[in-house]
C-alpha cells in the first residue's frame, strides 16, 4: 500500500515537473508579471 | 556528535543549499525589492521604525532590528543573511521534529517545510518578517513540548513582529494546552497550579515579546484603523483548480495573483501539490509524535481561520470584527495561518519516509504510547528503501520547480539609483526644519530600475532622518478596491492634495520627492511645485525644496 502511494507521489511529481517546465518554456517566464497596474499592491 | 546534532547540522546545511537555490539572483550584490520587502542602504532610526509614525505598527520591531544590524554590517548583507536564515532555521527545525534514528526522513520533512507554496508565495509578496516566524515555528513546537528554551524559540517570530507573532501564538497555545492537559507537563505532578504553569509561561513569553508593537499601538490608537474593505481584498483565493479551500489545503491560496511562481497554474502541478500535502497530513495524524494533538489542533484552527474569509458570510463576520476592533485586521490576510498545517504535513512526510526505511526512532518527541503505525513495532512488513527517501526529498522541488532561482528571476538584486543617494545627502545636510512628501501619493511603485516589480515605496525608509518625517501614502490598491489609509498624517495630506494648488509648506513640507508618475501626473506636480526650487534633477527622481517658512506639524 505504501509502495503504491510512493509510486503515485513520484509519478505525480514527475508529471508536475514536466508540465510546469514545458508550460514555462513555451509561455516564456517573465521576471515581472505583465499588465500589472502602476500603483497596485496586487490583484486578486 | 549525537545523532540529533548531526541531523540538525545536515538539515541546516541542506536548508542553506535550498535557500541559495530559491533566492538565486537575489543573492547578488544589491537589494531585493519586491512587494512588501523593502531594505535600504544605511537605514536610519526614525519614529516610523518604532511604530510611532505612520499606520499600524507592522514594521515593529523588524525594521529596528534590521536598522541595528545595518550599523555593523552592510544592509545588503543583512537582507541576504535574514533570507537565508529562514531556510536554514525552517529546514533544520522541521527535521528535528521527526523522531527518526535516520537522517533521511528528517531531511524529507525539512525540505518540504521550506519548499512549498506557502514559502514561495510569502517570499514573492515580500513578507520576510512573517517567514521568519514561520521558520521558527518548528522550534516553538519543540520548545513548548519540552518546556525548555521557549523564549529562544519564539525569538525569530518576535523579531518578525505582529503577523509572525500571531501565527506563532496560534500554534504555541494549542500545543501548550495539549501538553499540559495530557498530564505530561506538570513536572512533579503537584496539582493544577503546576499543571498550568507551562501554558502560563508560554502566554507570558508571547505577551512580553509582543510588547514592541503593543506599546506603540497603545500609544497611538489612531494608527490602528483597519478598513473593512481589506477583508474583501486580502481573503484567500483559488490559485488551483480545487477552489479556495483546496488551494489552502495545498498550502497556497494567497490573495495576490502576482505572488505565485511562474507555471503555478498547471493542473498536474496542483494535483501533485495537493497529493503530497494531504499524504503528509494523513501520516502526521496517524503518526506517533507526542505533540500530534496539539499541532493538529493548531493546524485545524489555522486552516479554519483561513477558510472563514472564502465565503461571503465569513467575510461579513470578519468585516464586523474589524469594525468592532481594528486589531482584528490581522485576520484579513488569513492564508498566512495555514503555517501550522505546512509543519504538520512536513512532519507527516518525514514519518512516511521513516516508515519506508523502517527507522522510526524514539525520542522525547515520540509519543509515550509507542510508535503507532511504525513497521519497527512488529508484524508490519518493513519496506526498506533509501531510494524512496531520496525521491521524497526531491518531490517538493519537482512539484514546485519554478520556486528555484528567485522564482525564475522574480527576485533579483538591484542598486538604488544615484539620484536617490544624492537626494538623501541633500536632505541630510539641511538643518532647516520641515518634513518630506513623496509623490505620486501612492503606496506602491513599479520602478523601471527595479525591473518593473511592484514594491512598497522605499522612500519612507530611504530618506528617513532624525527630526524629519517622510510622508508617503499607506492606502493600498488591490484591483479596483482601495483599502484606505491608516496614517492620520497621510489622511490629512490626502485632503490637502485634493486642492488644485495645494499649500505644501502650510502642510509642513520642506521637501517634495517625485520618484515616479505618468507624464500627466508629473505635469500636475510641476504646477504644484512652481514656487519650490528643483534641487536634484535625476532621471529617476526629482527633489524640490521650499525655501520659505514651513509650518511645524507636531508628531501625532
């Protein structure tokens, strides 16, 4: 049971890594979020 | 060297490595300026430093500690040491909470505690003082449970101030009560008086360490004006497909959509983060750690507080509370209270790793009723696999890879422009009385020289000088919402600036700094400042001086 859980965690982690890196590579990571209003603390 | 010391040292070194990896370019020479994270070169003590000017005393005593340290070390270095200390303290503290005779499971807990959405989001919103309290949380658990060195353990939170102390109190108090109601904390068991001495000591330490911000708040109650609009603005939000509650359970859910690492929105990433957090939580709840009930209660209360603001009735309750007493405004940004949940999950993952290696240990942090669920107890099959422990150490990094390298450049080190330094020298040399006004009268900026990152205007701290008040606006814009100013002086200035030709010397200002603004705003300011002398005209900043008499405004 624990082995299955560990395998699921490892698989989910690898999938997350691949998809996140691919997404960021394709969309282009920016140092600052774009279209942020001039004087805003942030946005929801 | 004892096993515990060796494990603590290993985890501290790993925390240092993770800190370097997470901060990346922010460790270059210069200052990291992002959102609420504001450090300035050669900071000076001022009334603002001690919470005696401005709004609520949120920067007390963190600003005073930084200013004091910057008297002996370059302020750039002070900032980097504090940020790295968060990772070192957090990783080693969480590691030492895992009762294991092997270092590996402890490292699993340490890595997850400092590499998760909570740390990433709070780092990107610049709340280093809160993170200092977060890093000290495992040490607080250890100290409260053992009844030793409680004051030392709470010290990082005490430096952090208001928010850090609130999160720490939320964790320490349930633990103290659980410890002493379990009957283990009464020392010699000499009755109810001794039994409650432990929680009483924790309460006293929390109260004494809160005095630095409690005293200025009591002296200036007018600075404590929480705007109920903030409840709407700062409530937790959904930053995963699982809604706001699901996001909080994954240790995310910060209100600010810009304070998340790049690529955070992917579904596999959200699923993986939820899976490891819940797995950690499940193993913690089944685990054999002595402080389980206390930390579980703290995690439940923290999650509950964070969840209140995600529903309209909950927000209405918070609004009512803030109107009743503005101090309740600390609960507006309630996502910060999932910190004990992060710690419980981290320890749970460590327990999972200990089970995998069959190396659950016995220590003062193991429960006295045996090691529940541990394969070392008897008939359960022991799954030996140090390889799995290595996997569990790497999993937090894999599910949040873009937290690395300063969230791919979101954090960086920059130098303040020369114009700022020149203006500070001019103001510092001038013996004539009068305050400094900073325009545009907005609290946050996106300076081109800071890569366009949103940051709280550093002018308040940069131009601080004895006897001179630097007035900036502390009203906050969140989307279309405006959280009104808490500072009575800023409110008065706001009123003055509504005039087509404001009388700035009459409002107490000798100097006016213009450090941002659209062309239209700059044109309007030039009209206001026709009678002033342009003293510094740099690309990034203009400094104007009124040469005539200036009205004296007494401190409020």
